[in-house]
């Protein structure tokens, strides 16, 4: 499966203090992802894959159909944005992964999602 420069992914993460329980090693993070179609043809996101790593080196893989219950079609110049979350046992971690997509001819391609940090604000200095 080829990598595609036609799709741009941007991520913003935030610590959710109100849902976290540090005394119980529960740290909740939300992340908002923007997927932009920079190409000249529609694309569709079919599957996702995530590798989530906490500060202890514990890894968790998450994969499945679509994102937040959708397999969005993204028109040329269009964008799809969604918010999801992750729960870690440490106040610092990272996520990375990829989306499996198809173009309008049904040809599959992969969009890499570079690693991004999940961290409580006091850890980012």
C-alpha cells in the first residue's frame, strides 16, 4: 500500500483533568484530528490504526473501521475533523498510527499519522 501526500493530518491533544484520577494512575486525554484532502479527487477513510505508548513503555494497539463511527468521504479541498480520547496510566505518553483510505477509483493508500505527545501541562516544559 502506498503512502499518500494528498492527505494532510493535523493533531491537537489536551489533558482532561476533570476525568483523570492521578492517585489511581488514570490520565485522560482528548485529541482533535483534522484530515484535509489536498488532492483533486474525493477520498474515503476506511480504517484506522493507533499505537499508544505510555511513559512506562507499555504499548496498546487500537484498530478498526473508520473513526468515531464514520467512514468519511472527503471532497477535494475539504476537511473532516473529529475528537476522540485515550486513557493512560502515566501522565505522559504518545500516539502514532495511520489511516487506510481509498481514492475515487477504489485504489487503497495509507496516510501516516506522525507521533504526537499526550502530556499533562506540567510535563511540557
